[in-house]
C-alpha cells in the first residue's frame, strides 16, 4: 500500500510517518506498529544548507559573548555566503522542537522550542570588513586612476607611505607589509610543481615598537582579514575543529577556525611567541 505525493513544508518541520495502517482487510493479519517506510528512489530532493549567523564583533558589548541564530537556506540560496562574510538576511522567524539530547531525566524540556530563521533572501555586503571581494565592481574612472598610479615610477614608495602613516619610521617593515597585502604571483613550473604566491611576514622587536598597531592597520585595510592573539589560540582554533551538534540529530559539524575564515585574505596572529610549539606546526 503506497501513499504517493506527500508534501513537506520547507524548514526543519519534516513529516511524521503514520503509526498505523488504515487499510485493514478481512482475513489478513493486522499490520504491525510503524509499518510505513520511505521509498528513497521515488523522492524528489532539493538543496538545503544550515548556517549560523553571529553578531558582528564591533556591535557586541565589551566583555560579552556574541549572540547567534540558526539559518535555514534552500534551493538557489545555498552557498551564497562563506564563513567570515557579513550578510543581510530577510526571512521568516520559525520554531522547531528540541531534540531529545541527553540521558534519562536530562532530556530536552517538554514545550521548549528552538528558534531559527527560514531565509527568503540573503545579500552579502560588498564594503567594510568581511566583505566579499569577488563582487566588487570598479567604475571606468577608478580604472583610469589605477592605470595612472601603475605608470608612476614611484608607486612603491607612495604605497609604502600610505601604510600606517601615523607610525613614524619602520620603512622596511611597511615595504614588507605592502608586498604582503598585494601578494606574489603564483607560479606553475614546467614539471608540474606549483609555487604559492603568498608572502608571510614575521615581526620581531622590543615591546612598544608598534608591532600590534601595524597588525591592527592590516586588519582594517585588508578586504578579508581575521585578527587573533597567539596567547589563547590552539591548533583547532586556528585551523578547524569537529564539534557535536546537539541541535540537529546529534551529528558532527566542522567549525572553521581563523585560517579558514580568512581564506583568500590575511591572518594576523599577535603574540606569536606565546603559542605552543605544536600549534605553530599546525599552521
């Protein structure tokens, strides 16, 4: 006995299978409890994605943890944003039942619901920190200014003087930072070896020589940048960690660290000497 064309609403609601069979015929043994099962080959599926939206660091009151909310995206909205982007979301505020996580009396309380947002539209910010650099469109006037700047023989010095102008001196360090922000060229050798074009800079010096201020300047200027301190950083916090997600069936999810969030951008690690040796190797 097949029940066709069962509609499922979007979101985390799902569908409850009937517990009993209605078509009991005379002379046949009665159906057991929960007789129905899903036919995967006959199902029509759509893409969906669950992401976590978090408050921006600059809007969080000092000393408090940022609040977050789950988002549910489906169909064409999937994979619009990557970790680290700042987004504007339009959606419907929904609730779902809490999963029964825990043992015995520690299970989810009856009548308690988890909120989430069923997203109808998502827009990635193209200016400010955390912007998506792939969507920037330059006008013809700006392109002309770039060409004039590129033709200037002293362009290297002009860019160097524009880096942290409030800090006096440190010309060699500023030149290195300018090269880091522009990046090198990725080379593919004839034998198939690929040389990365990333430039890494390590600042060593006495206390009070504006090392952290230079890092803060790079964080403000770079399109994609994550600033972290080496004091409390671990290998998992910098790369990625696997966490058990109790809100969705108790499965495992991968949470990206600082280096994942700053993919295609710059990672600034302050107090690098305070890190453990094993965590430095993980980088």
